[in-house]
C-alpha cells in the first residue's frame, strides 16, 4: 500500500461534501411560495383599495410597523381567523345584518359607530316579530257575524220568524195596495189575489200553523180579486183555523170585502174603513177629439161593443145596462158582508151607501170587533186557536231585505210593475171598483 495514496484518501474523506445543485422540484416549490406571497400581498392591497372605496379606513401600515403585535393599543380590536372579503354583495341578497365575520356593502359608512368592523361570530340576531293571529280570528269572526245576520234577515223576510221556542205558529199575510188579479209580487203597490191565495194555501198545508192574521192596508180594488181571496179564507176556516184581520191605515171597499168573513176584525180608532159599494167609471173625451180634429170610425158587431169608449159618451140604454151590472156586483158585496158579520141584508144596505167610517164609528155599527195593532191581532189569533204557549210568528209575504237588494225600489222595477198592471189600470172597458 502506498502511504501517500492513503494519506490523500484520508484527507479527502475528512473534507465535507459540497452541496448538490437544486433539483427541479425544489425550484418549483420556491417559486410557488413566492407567487403565493405576492398573491397574498395583492389581495391585501385589493382589500385596502376596496375598503377605501366603501368608506372604510385601513389600518396605518406605519403604525403596524411601529408597534409590534404585542404592543398594540388595548382599544384596537384584535380579530383572529376572520376572512376578509372584498367581493361586493349582490343587492338582492342584502340584509340588515351582514354575515358574521364578513365585510360587505352593508357595513356602516365611515364615521358611524362600528364602521369598518365586521360582526363578531355569535352576535345576537333579532327574531322576526310573530304575526298577530288574534287579528285574523277577529276578522273571520266579524265576517261570519255579517253573513249570519244577512241570512237571518233574508229568512225572516221569507216568512221564518225569530221565535224558535214553540212549534205552534201564527202566519201573517200582508194585503197592501190596490187589489187585483195577477201575479205581481207584493211590495210594489198592488195586492194580487194569486199571491194572497197562494200564501193562504201554504199556511193551510203547514200543520204547525194554527191561526192566520191578514194585515190589510188597501183602499180596495177589483171585486173579482176580493172574491178569489174570500174563497181561500173560507177553505182555511173550514179546517178549523181561525182568521183574524188587522186593519192598518185604510181597509175600505174591496179590502173590507175580504175582511168581513174573518173570525175577528181589529182596527185602530182612526182607521179608515167601510166604503161598501161598487163604482164603474167611464170617460168621455169626444169634445177634446173634436177640438183637435181627431175622428174615429168604429166597426162593431153589436151596439154595446164599444160601450165605454172615450171617443163618445154613453147612450141611455148603455147607462141602464151599466147600472144593472153595478147592482149585481153590489148585491154580491152586500151578501158577503151580511154573512160575514152576521147582519141582515137590510142593515148592511143601510150602511152601504159608499161612505167611509172611522174605526170608532165602524165598531159602533158592528163592522169592527175591537181595537188594537198587529201584535194584538196576533195575540187574538192565538187565543182563538186556543194555544197554551206563545206561538211562533211567521211572515209569509212581508217586504224584506232580499226584495230591496233585488232592486224593488228602482225606477225600472216600478216601470215593469206598471206594465204588469196596465191591463187593469187602462182597461178599455173601464174599471169596476169596490
């Protein structure tokens, strides 16, 4: 072994090995860390710029350098693990309370308390106010009351009373306005025999109806309409149901005609009644037509066919015939009153000269039984029916809220009613009135 070589080898072994050149992977890691650092610096600068734009004053960099982290003032808040974001918030997602730990466009303007400070995590968020359910319940309850009262008013107008304590009933049927035959509803100034007869039949078919009250406010009308109503009254009485008449302001002529056969007549002392008689009116306008130059040519099959025409007056023979027709109707009226009031025909004729009587005078003459209002008449009907308990009152055809809502008070409604009554009001043969 060569001693020189061994010494050189020992010297080489004792020397420290030289650092090997950096590998590619090491170089990439260094560059990545540098770029990350530069990116973080750029982000800090962007946040500072964003804060300045939004009115947030960034921390003085010189002060941060001057005072180490441990020597910062006590009133300066220290935030850890807080994400600082410069991204603007979508206006649609804005809320009155920003997300904890984030700066947003909703942060108060600089100069106001807490400006530039994010909310601390866990800060209390005010709860939304609970809706007051009592107001909704009260509203629903009020609507139900209104609907209930409306239904009650409509049913009352249709004939259902409010006294539900008894099963026995007293039916009240109104006779208001000019009496005539036809199908005009009540409440329009006419009392039709069809409607009144229908209500009498309905009351008769109801087993709980024990008595009927006719509330009359009428100055008369057609004798034929009165006779139709009288027929139904007698059918009701034949079944043992008493009929009581309650007279209002006026119950005269044909209106008294239908009152006579009732079981009891009750009026007020100042009620106008009586007027027992019949009238037939003819109008002669021939002088007016001559003055205006209006001429008529009448083609007729008999000499009485144009009797009552306004273009001429009545002949003597036609006058005699008119008187005969009136006497026939008058005698029927007398017979009805005499039978209904238990009077002789001669006694009735002595009263039946067409004059009207007050309630007081009518009672003295035997045309009326007693004084009282509608409710007194109802009590009297219950008494005649021998009802032990207070009966339930049903109003069969009283004008009600439903008729008002349907426009019975409108001008158009009255015009249509006048058209329905035109056949009677403008009869070419005149009007025979009782």
